C-alpha cells in the first residue's frame, strides 16, 4: 500500500536508471579488478612486507563484497528497466 504523495515532485518522476546502470557497471569492473589484484598481492606477500598479507586479504574481501553489491544493483536495475518497458511508464 502506497503512502499519499506529500512532495512537489511530478507524478511521472522517474529514477535515472541508465545512469545508475552505467555507474553500477563501472563499479563492478573496478571492484572486481581490485579484488583480483589485492588477492594476488596477498598471495605473493612475504612475512615482512608492508602492507601485510592479512591487510591485503581483508581489502580484497571488502572489494569483493562491493562487487557483489554492484551485481545485485545491476540485477535490480535490469528488472526495473524491463518492467518500465512492459508497462510503458
């Protein structure tokens, strides 16, 4: 159930889905590449290297989670764009 409109936005206001699609795609590429690079760096880090292998691995996991968030956003955006096309909104 939707709440009544209280703002001054137009009835036909839409989210800029194409821009979000471009940004999510770019984020996916950047974070996936960073995940791979940081994981490789963690694998080749020696015991006395700085940053340590643990730090690099934690950063790789963080970048991997952000890449997964970008994938999830892309899935949601595709679904919304498909529903807009079929409803004609």
